[in-house]
C-alpha cells in the first residue's frame, strides 16, 4: 500500500500517493523530488589530517655469499713462469708464497719462480682487479693481467677449495667461490 503524501487532491477529489507525486514530478521535469541528504565537512584540524603513505624502502641489494680470500696465478713473462698472489687485505699483488701445503696454497707443487720487486711493482701498477657480485650472490674478482704477460693458470682460494679462474677474454679472468 502506498503512503498518502498529503492532503492534496487531484481533479477527481482523491488523495494522491508518493508514487503519484514522483510520476507527476517526472512529467514536469523536476530534477530532485527526493534528494539524498548532503554530507558536509565543517572543518578538520591539521593534526587529524591524513598524511601520504610512506615510500616503501628500496629492495635490498644482493649481498655476496663470500669473496675468495685471495687469487693465485701463474703467468709467463719472457719465457719464465712466475707465481703471483692477489690479496686485498694484504694490499694487492705480491709474490706467491713458496709453499707445498695445498691446504694453504692453490699453486702448491707447481714449477714457477718468485717475481722480482720490479715485477710486483708493475703488477700493482698495471694489473686491474675489480670486485663484483654475480647473479647468485657470489663475490667475484675480475683480473686483467699486464701486457707482456701470458696467463698460464689461476685459482680463487675459497676455504679448502681452489676453483679455477674463468677466461673472459685474452687478458681478463674472473675468480669466484660460486
């Protein structure tokens, strides 16, 4: 049953319902017969205002699982073989220690000579060593040997293991424990 809207009567003397009122308003083109209540904001104290969400931190960088403790290699220079050792903690390139203990040295029992002071100075000045982290998170030393030297063999010292270096191009090799 429709509610009676008021005491208005139509031309026949009868009261009209809410439905009748909406129909008549629509026929007249009325915009808002039944309006929704308006919600107003009267004011807002700055302390209660919402601040923008904080920016999320950047993703963490890949942390290396470990760099080799050193790089040991043999290079040929003017027909002779020389043993070199790169140890970042010891300041760079030096003579490879003449040791037969495989647990301490990767080049144990190899036939090579100790380089001269001049050769060590040349390697520290001209051999480049860069550190990076590969996709697996392993620390990598990339070594470019000085011109005039030929790489014979080289290893990364990783605990008790000595993985061989990997040739990148003629004079550049990478050494990692991964």
